[in-house]
């Protein structure tokens, strides 16, 4: 599972993604979790946190896993750079 945050440094509202999503436009930051709650995830996330032990995520700027992307390693927290407030899809990969 990856947690997306509305603000930088894992702050603000949270939205969780458990698998690859070709389009984040129907994902919403969970109600009552901080600034940005109720806002759509697509193009609104500033930071992420991986709760996975052997999976890493690629967070893409564009839908259908295209465009610039950020790589989120397993068990890692980071501010988004290439996809800061421009995130539209995710893919996940198992570490070997």
C-alpha cells in the first residue's frame, strides 16, 4: 500500500492506493484526515509513503502509466518531484 498526502512531508489529507492504477481521477483524499480532505487525488498529491516491504511504485504524471515519474521504493517516504501536484497514474513492481 502507498499513502499519498495532500501536503509535503507526509502532511495533510491521506489517500491510499493498494495496486497499480491507470487513472487516479476517481480516488479521493479520505475525509477528516487533514488539509485537502475530500479533494480528488489526481494532480493534488505532494508526498508519498510506502508501506510495502518488497514492492516499489512508479508514480506517473500522465494517465496510462506515461510521462515523467517518481520512483517510491519499499518502506520509504518522500516528497514528489517530477509529479508534484501532477500525478495521474501508478504502477507497482516487485523487488527481485
